[in-house]
């Protein structure tokens, strides 16, 4: 694919299918697909329709393997240890509902920062699998060392309470969603391993936003959405399971490939076979890694993209905070650090005393931003304080943050007026 190099910023927006006047600052929510990648996906869909048998019995597996090899090189792992799933939620479901977690065993998880779907998956495991949940609270701002110390203390405390009941699994983020924080997940993997606890890393926001080296990080399970930050069409995620764990993990969709035996060919191991066939479906998003990565290379490659987005998030976030007369969440402790990821949490002014339910306020802010101001970003409350999460992408520039500052100021002013009236 050859496309002319367009500079990062507003000019690049036309390469995506986003509405002309829309100011998108919530890329981490659902991602956005470049035009060329979307066209490629439609070509694969057309190809499938031209000869469904040839496609679904043979050709699709060859294309899946080519794409898997390319993404494995990006995240630095062996290709047969990776599989595609439709999204992060289904990948996490597959791991935790595989059947290796026994009633009464414990799961360590981070209840104040976990994604809402993960919270519900934990509740489900407690209800149906009779797992004991061990919640760990992270009240940001915290340093990486604080996070590790809090985690170690929680494990020690739990083991001291009842040394005979094992903590079987720890579920933690690579980058948490709300607040957006780059978690020291590599050190967390090592920490929980000291206690023989399996690590499940929710890296939904990781691929495309931060560099990954899964071989070196060596998690027991790692998942990442690819439709968020990598520009692959929705829904597409990777699930990484190193060989040592493949014999006890199953797809949450049990298909004809359950307990299938090893075979020669492009999809060879039982693990690969089981995950590769969730029943007949449209595999075309999974075939777009090559196209998404080609597009990213045409923009300058991973490092250039990440450098631009990280810097813009920090500068744009600061611009919004200055305009609102507030501050960024992480800068309360990390003023000097280079930004390492592309999301930022900006404190919202005079919101903390609002007495409506949190969910209602979130809905009102989203509605006002999306339908009245033609922009979007995720509002959230963390330990009594209100913030908004802003995401920087290659199609954004500081003008977008400037626009957002005015939009969110109006929204909080309106909310404040309604609160007083
Ligand atoms: C940290 C985290 N985990 C899991 C998910 C769920 O992702 P999906 O809806 O793509 O399954 C999200 C979605 O935003 C997320 O931010």
C-alpha cells in the first residue's frame, strides 16, 4: 500500500471515516478504523462471498496465519501462542471460564480501577464458581512502587489470614481505563509469580499505545483489543497464552474443535485449533492486521505514532486543565516524567459536591458532549473527585483540546446551574 505521508493532526482525520465536524477525544473507547483498512476488510468479505467453501474451509486459515505472524512479531512472542478473539471481554471470559479455577480458591483483583465488564465477570465467578474475591483498592495518584507495595501487602495479608486457601489468579491492567494509568504490569507479573499466582493481564488498551514484549514480560495470560489503538476494525482482540498454560485454557465458545488433536498445517496445535474456530463467522477484522500495520508504517511507524500521541495527550491535557483551572491526576506525583502513553485524566471543576447518582451524571455529560457539542471523552469519579479522560490520536492536535476545554467548561457550568437551581 502506498499512501502519501500526511502530517499528524487534523489533516489526517480525512483518512478515517469520522464525521467532518466531530472532535473525537475518546479513541480508547472503541477505536476508529482508517479508510484503507476498512476497504481492505470489505474486500475480504467480498472474497468470502465469492466462494464461501473455498474461503471457510481453506483460504481463511492461511490468511489468519499470515496476520498472526505479523502481530506476533509486533508484540514479540511466538505466533502459535497467540489467538484472535472478538474483543477483550470474550478473551477474559475464555481464560477465567476455562474450568481451572476451583470453588473456594481466591482471585486477586483491583476493584476500584478494573473495567466495568471485568467487575461483572468477577461477580459472575463469585456467584457461579464460588470463587473468593480478594479486592485491592488503588487510590490514585500513586507511584509504581506504591502500586507494587499495596499489591504485596494485600497478598501477604490474605495469606496470613488463611495460608491453606491459595490465591490462584491475579487480574490486573496494563493500562487501566478509568482512571487512565500505565500500570507497572511487568513488575506485577513477577510479583504475583513469587507467590505462585497466575497473572491475567487486561491489556485492552495496550497494543498500539505502548510497546509490548510479551516474551520478556512473560504473563500467564495477556489480552489486548486491537480495534482500540491499533486501527484494526471492530471487533478484534488478541489473547496470548504461553505454551505452558495452553493445556488448561479453552475458548468460552465450545465448538467442533474442542479436544481436537494436533494436525499438520497452518492451524496445528489443539490450542490453535480450538480458538481458531468459534463457529462459522466473519473473520475479516482478523485479516486486517497487515493492512492496519501497513497504514501505521506509512504514518512513520509505531515509535513515531506513540511519541506524537503521548506528547499530545500530556500537552492537550495540561491545556484543558489550565483552561478549567484544575490539574491532571498523575502529574500530582509524576511532574517530571516523560509521558509513556496517550491518555490523560483532567480534573473537572466544582463537580465533587453534585448529589445526583454517579451514573446519571456520567450519562448527562456524555449526552451533552456527544449531542450538543459534537465531541466525546469519558467522565468518571475516582474517590470522590470528578475527572474526564482524554485520548490523543494521530488525527488530533492541540486545537481539538482547545475546543474540548470550551465544550466541557460549558457542560460543567450547566450542571452546576442545574444543581443550584
Ligand atoms: C481495561 C479494559 N478492559 C476491558 C475492556 C472491554 O473491552 P471490549 O468491550 O472491547 O471487550 C475495556 C473497554 O474499554 C477496557 O478499557
